[in-house]
C-alpha cells in the first residue's frame, strides 16, 4: 500500500492471514486509523438507537443531496 509522503511498514505477520485485531493494531501503528472520540461514540450510539426506518429515511435524504460544488471538486481543492 502506498500513501503519498508516507512509507508503510511491512505487515506484522506476512506469512499468515491476519485477524481483525491484528489488522486494526497495524493500521493504528501506521497512524491510518484511531480510536473514536467520545463525541463520535455518542453519535454512533444515537445512530444505533434509531429504528431501521429512521436510518433508511436519513440515508435516502443524504443520497438525494446535491452539492455545489461537487464533493470531488471540494476534495481536489483541499489537496492543493
């Protein structure tokens, strides 16, 4: 895997498949993921508590949004 400006170390156990805990530990060690913040945990708990119909309504709303400029353009501009 390559990320511009960052060289990743080798997988911690290259000779056998990694389990999820090993993969997560490796990603954290590389600085690619982190533990959720208390605010993120609170928001996740709120989402989990929603009824399935409420989740689907929210997903449909988010998918119907039209951004101007498009998200891809915003990302490209922020990378400059």
